[in-house]
C-alpha cells in the first residue's frame, strides 16, 4: 500500500483534466506522476495496458483507468460543491449527457483536430485526399455545441445555476474544440456557451489543475496534488 493514491496524468489531456478537477475540488491528495505520452512509463502500462491517461491506483492497489470513474471515486468521498447533486436532473441524467459527448462529440472532435490521423476522403470532382474532411467534422461537432448553447440560455450551467459534474466533465473537451480555431469559435452565435467556457477557463480551479510539472522518472516520487 502507498501513503497516497497514485495518479498518472498528462497536463493537456482533457480526460486527465477531468480527474484532476475532481481530485482538486474534493481535496483528495494523490501522488501525481506526469507522463509523456510518447514515452509511457512501464509502471503505468503494467497496471493499465491500454496506455491512456488518467490512471489512478488507490492506496489499496485498486486501479481506475476511466476518467469518469476517477471523478466519481473522488467526489463520492468528499463533494463540497455538490457536483453529484445537480439542481436540475439527476446524477444519472448527467452521466447520460457526458456519455453522449464522449461517444458522439469526441468522435468528431478528434477528426476535426487531427484530420491526418484518419482515413482518406474524396470530394465530388476531386482527387482523393489523405486524412479526413476536418470541415465536415467541425460542422457535425457544432450541432452538439448548438444544443449546449440553447441549454445554457436557460441556466448558467448545464444542470442548474451552479457547477456540476457534467460541466466539469464536458468543458475540457469544449476547450479543446475551441482552440483548434479560436477565431472561428468566437465568431459563432454561441454567446451562452462562450460565456460558460470562459468562466471555466478563468476559474481558480482550472488554474490549479493546469500547473506544469516535470516528467516523472521511474524510481522518483511524484508531486503531491493538489498541494496540501
């Protein structure tokens, strides 16, 4: 057993951001090990062969390698801001909304942000192109954002007028989408969504979880996060 849970993380990964957000707000201190995805530590791969972050190993050796599971694990122990208890809807309805983004929106986000990682496409009357059509995936992802904007026109946050699990699980991915072409994003008629995202990015909590840490080296201790 270890004195603190161990968290393998990568600063810019939206999934890892989710985990750090929940750990920080719940004040669940862990030993954070910052990884470089091109050089993943064997210690992480041994406990989670799929090789993605975040990975949390609790003090009893149990491994959690899904970001939502880590969020629920931390918040079930201490949820001072009631992220698991929305003003509107329920935990189940929040998890359903998150799953829709993880499956649908994320599919288009990946192909919008990294078009050359995916298969060839062909436009009418043109030669085949390597990669995928980023613009079509931008359009498909935008449908999700239009629905969010409409939802946020009624309440300040997704499930009421205070932050919940859904906001913190979805916002890192909206941020990633926005930064693919920030000028274009800011020109869209999504004033409620843009204000919601700005509150997230400008929050003290987001600043806390985006601190830079050196790459963790095998045999070394990680850093305590959140800092006690």
